[in-house]
C-alpha cells in the first residue's frame, strides 16, 4: 500500500499536464478569442470582431494540434 502511494506521488511529480508550450499557446489564444467575442457582443453586436474572434479560436485549436505533432507537447 505504501509503495503504491509512493509511485502515485512520483508519477504526479513527473506529470507535466498543462506546463507545455502547447498548453500555454492554445490556452492564451483561446482566452483572447473568448474575450474578443465578449467585447464584440457587448458592442452591439460587432459582427466583424465576432468573426475575427471565431477565426482566432479555430487558429488556437490548429496551433495546439500542430505544436503537439511537432513534439512540443507531452505525451
């Protein structure tokens, strides 16, 4: 029982979930896109800004996928 707890602690220390370039790039781009969409809807709605936010959100997903395939993420 103690050995399995030690393995769990060691495994969680090695797990770098959310601390990779892929996670940061995708999360920041998505957050900016959501903020842009919120501002666009508050402005009346501003359709050009809303479309730009949508494009940025799709680019955030594509960026995460491309960076992960290039090996910058953790498997």
